């Protein structure tokens, strides 16, 4: 049962793996209400044709829209939400640098948004550990390698999570060369390992997603977090910093 002041949520890609899971999570949450579910295909009677997103967002005025689709569609979704002044949680991956810039410019000054390649809390800690390791293991003595594996249907390679991990490493040492290997097979949800390899030793930092619920849970936290924010682009690191501060 939802409360009277429940967060009104719209979900795109509602027929997809992540979208349908997000719909289930929102439906079960006592502090949220699903007001619209969009997709280009109709898998359930209540799913709305994605072509009507501008019209529906304008009329329903949801509090937040959660988007886990594909990059080309996601850019148009971000524009529609910003136009309707709807907060955004975007977990889509595969954006080009130009698309990432366009997305950031679209939300800036209009709506609060988190656009992240991975909403798993564990992955966000994984990035922090990778950064710390890279800062303490110089490239002159330690090579860096990244191995990531996903299901056979994933379109982008390397994954957004892997790209972010490599960006984190390069921020600490721009000259460091990073080997990257992608596996697309079976039904692997998401595995990422960064190795720092030196003479006589190696350090491995690994995150494995056992199910997509890890991403859905993070997206739900992000939807609650973004409700209290002013327009602008936020990160999962902002959310986690706030969580740590609240625990103290």
C-alpha cells in the first residue's frame, strides 16, 4: 500500500530485463507509486507506447523517471523528462562522449538527475578501491588489466562499468596503459575484475553481480535521494557520501 505522499514514478523500457524489474520494485515499495510504464513494444496492457512519452509526462507530471534502455533512445527520454521538469535516474550504458555531454547539458539547470553506468552500491565501492590501488601501485612497477563479462545479449563492450573503472585509473596516472578484455556469453549478469600485476605479486579487485536486483536496489535509493535535490547532475558517489554522513 502506498502513502498519500508517495513518490510518483515513471519507468521506461518497461518490457526489458531491467525495466520490468524496476517496475516490480516500484510497485512493491510503500513510499512509491508507479504512474506510467513506457516501452516501444507492448508486453502488458498497462504499458504505454514510448512514442507518447512527451504527452504523458506533460499530463501526469511524475516526480521521477527511471530509465534503463539504450543510448539512442535514452537521449530522447532525457530530453522529454527535462522538458516536462521530471527528475531523472538513468542507468543506460553505451553513451558516446558526445551523448554524455548532451545529456549533461540537457539536465543542467532544469532537473536533478543521476546518470550512472552502474547503480550497484558494491560497484561504486569497487571504483573507490580501484582508485586507491592505482594511487598506491605506480605504473612503472605494476601493469593494469581489466576483465569484464556479461550476458550474450549485452550490446556495448567494454561495459560502462569497465569504462568508468579505466577512467578512474587514468585519473590517478594518465600515462598508465590498461589492458581490457570483454566476454559476452550465456546469462552472466555482470563480473568486473581489475588486476594490478607487479614482479612477484598481483592485486585483484573483483565485483560480481549475482542478480540485477543489485542495480534495481541502487536505482530505488537514487530515486529517493534525487527528490531532495536542486536541478543539476549528481553521481552515485554523492548519494553514498550522504548515506555515510547520515549513519554518523
